C-alpha cells in the first residue's frame, strides 16, 4: 500500500505539541501553512509546525480538512511562538491561538459596490436628487454611505436614482485595511533636546536589534520624538507596531498620528470590530503592512516586514496579562524585536525600575528629555499634611485643595481630582450590628456604586441592589458608606461648587470606548471645569487647559505588601500631577497625605526622579529582585480550601533543591478566594542568570498533576502578588 504523506500540525488550542495529519492530495506543505484539521467532532484552526513526525499507525490518522488560501506564517513568528511558550510554560497551541485571532472571522476579500452617474436624468427631479447628481458628476464611483453623506441625503435617495437609471452600481476594489503613512507629511518643530534624541532614533530602523529607553519628563514631547523613528521605518518600506497600555489613549493618539503622517494607523484592540480586525490581520499576512497601534495582543500580529516596535508608557502594569497565557507585553516586545532583528523603543515619563536598571547594566540605551516642550513648565508640587489640614467631617477635600481648584476654575482653567478608587465607597457596613457587605465569591468587600444603586465586586463582577434594611439585624436606614470613591468625591464637588461643570473619568462610568473618547474630547475643548478620575487619567492624556491637580489620597498603595509598591505609587503620582501645566504658565499639584515624609512623597515634591530611581535600584540589587534576580509565582486554586492547600504543599515538597534557589510557601494568597476558588501561592527566587523556566518545567513535570477542580498557573516575573 502506498504510504500517505503526513505533516505535523499544531492546533490553536491547549496543546503543546503538534499532531500528525494526512495530506489528502499528497505532496508537501511548508512550515507555517494555515490549515483546518479535525479533532474529535470539532474542526480547529492550526498551522503546519516544524519538527519530527510522530510514528503513528496510518490507519488511525485523520486528513487535513482544508488549507487556507494564505501565505505561511513567517519563520520568525513561529520562533516567537515557541519562545513565548517555552518561557511562560504555556502550551504552544495557546500562543498560536493568539496569533490566529484573525482567522476566526476570515473571509475571502470581496469587491464592494460603488455608485456613479450614468449621464441620464430621472423623469422626476427633486432638490435631494440634484445634490446627489451634482456630487457624482465628476465621474468618480462613490460608496453609498459616502455619497449620501457628501450630498447630505438619505440612502433611499440614491436607491431611487439607481432605479431611475441616473446612477449605476459598479464593483470596485475594497479600500485597503491599512494605508501607508507619509513620513514627510508634517515634520514637527522640535526643541534642541528633542532634535538631538530624534537624530539618534532615526538611525535605529535598519540597523538591527537594539533597545532604547526614551526617558522624558511629562510634557517633554516623547511621542513627537519617536514619531521620527516611525517616519524613518516607514520611509524604508517597513511596518511599525506601537503598543499602548490603554485603549482610551488611542483617540488622542490617532489624531496626533494623522496630523504628523497624513493618515491614520490601523487599530488593534478589543473595541475594534471582529470584521475589521480580520481585514487588518489578512493584510499583514499577505505582506500589505503599515503602522499598527494596539493593545498588548497586537504583539502577536503576523507582520512580514516589521521594522520597529514602540512600547509607549512602558512602565504601565496593564501590559501584564494575568490570566490564561500570563506574559508581560513589554518584555515580550523586546523578545520579538530581537527575533525580528529590529529596534524597540520603550517610552515613559516614569520608566519601570527594571528598564532604568537595564540601562545602568548596559543592556539598554537611555535617551533623556529632561525638560518640558516649549514654554511649558512643570507644576509646583506640594504635599498637604492631612494632620495639619484635616477635611471637614464627612468630607474629603482639605482647605488648600479647595482653594487651589477654586482659583483655577475662576481663572477659566481646569482642575483634576484624582482618586484611584471606583464607585462611591469601598465598604458599606451596618452601624447597628457591624455587618459588612462582602462578596459571596471572593475575599473582598462589595463596593457601593450609588449612581447605579448597586453593590459590586470588582474581582468577579457579582452585584446586587443596595438594600434598605441590614440583611443581618434587619435595622432600617442603618447602612453607612465608609471611605470615598470617585462618585462620593463628585457628590462633594457638587455641594462645594454649585454650577461647576465636572465629569467623572472611570472605566465603569464610561461604558465603551466611544463614550470615553467623547468625554476626553470635551475636556480638551474646555467644556469641562473639573475632572474627577481614577487611574485612567494617569495614562498619558494631554489636557491643555489643566493647571491644578489634587490627589485626594496619596497614601493608597504605599503600605501594600508588594516589592513594587513604592515604584507604583511614585509612577502614579508623578503621572497624575504631570497632567498640569502642559501649555505653559503656572500650575500646581497638591497631594493629600498622612505621610509627607515618605521617600516617595519627598521625591515627588522635590521633583527628584533620579534620587528615587537610585534608591529603588539599590534596594532591588540588595534584595536580588528584578532585574538583579528572578522571581516566579506558582498559583494553585481549587473549589475546596483544604484540598487546595494540600495540593500546594505537595507541589512544594516536590521542589528540586538547587543552590541559591529559594522556594517560599505555600501561603494563602492575599486574595484568598476569587470567583469561588481558594488560592495558595508559592514564590521562587533565583539568581539573575538562572534558567527559571527550565527549572520550573522539570519540577512541575515530576510533581503531582492537578485533578478535579484543582488548577495550577505559573507567573514568571510576577507583577501582582495578590
């Protein structure tokens, strides 16, 4: 019997190794060829994967069901998938699934209908029909929506003209999913500092792999500077990937990009429609590249001509994916750049301690922008000691804070109140019996959202209406809100400043990117006097009229049992006060605190970034923490606490003993229960050069496998310790 041709196929699912399939028509397929293959009664997407073919009884093999009419995955992308899977201990197929997200809505590219004038006139002419025919008189074929919009008529008018023979429908090629920006469109006027850094960045595209840290104070014009590197890569005919940590940033960013390059880049994030994402994905697969601006998932797009990667706000914790495949997009961007042999630029006003330390170690090149652009000056920053300036009973704004905001508004300027706490109050309790509302699924208090009349868990999403009686003692009107959230601050603002135009910027107060972008645009236009916001306002927004910033509680996060607590607090506070004074003139930042002498507070008030980084780097070096050491967390979860703890202890007992490698725990997680699952954590601490993924892979292969409801996750280089 003739031997059938077979290929190894990695399925885009929870499999680490490829399966062997038969080629129905014989022949061969190149590595990376995209296919659909059966698994049980399902049909899964996959790719022909490099490697040996398993020896399997040919009679048991299934045939590939379909071969997608696309070029194979690039071998560098295959290498990237393998690297990420090996490093994170995530199945290879799960990483491939992230690459093939565009396949889910894959359709053959079809022509679209457009409409043009035939020269004939309809028997019945109306003013609306006249406008349409005048618009279409140049002979150009118009998409229906564009023609209706330009002529200011409804689509039914166009349909009527088609029926009357005055317009005809013709097939035209669909507009490209990505357009090439013009690198010479509108070069910016750069300051001497910016010119110096931009000149260095322009030399990077085409010169191979490198990592540059663009370290500039808030308002220094970092975006305009790295746009010069983008322009150089585009001029060379290469594609560019720009990562942003927050999709809310993309609206203002897209406007700035279009002003510089004359075209908007492609967007890639969860708010882009699946159909549009599929078109972008296909364009990249077929080598029709451009510039992509996206969230962390854009890192896995199938670029064929990548020339540059930029990670904006590189310090932001949002780049860490905490579920399923656990990875840090900033670190993986450096890896992909190395595999692609292209430069990567990390940009931030408050770089991560790891990135600053890597500059000192000679791994990265640091490029500085020490001053704000143009006439803009950094705000005058003060710590308001709440022991000396306590707010009135039941209120949360001190007198200095009220005066600063009032003065800014009276001058026709804008103010910002920052509190990194969503909702109305973080805790609701009964003053009669002391009952506290907690989540039935998590070890967390329910947060009151008074505007919606709900108590909400911010971990699992559980919610219910705020009751009128205490569920424990049945006392009426005994429930009291403890502590402030942004809704409570808004309530105080409405009482203190009647008639003031204010808006709340919080992820749960702006459902959807469209509403959030509308709010941001209103702030930019000066239609808002006061912004009340959570951490979303600390993510690189440019508010031209803002001159006064008040941090309601600067102590949040300082006492966290987390090696990055000081770093995160410094970054958040520095970014928030940096929203003020970006267009020149005097500006002020006030931080309400009970700890004015804390090193973080002292560094921010003194505007001494270098002292803070020097101190944090020294502490990291002494404690052998990243980047001077390695950490990995093993998180064990299960439905039963006792069973989960026993399994975590069994994992710990099976740990290999290696010199200078410490295995700590297990210990119950700070968030001991999430979504009804008990959680225990182990922490592995190792020297910097130690091969932690290989150590963990060998350890877990020899350890007992999780059974029943038990689950095990590995987080290498953890950011969260909850």
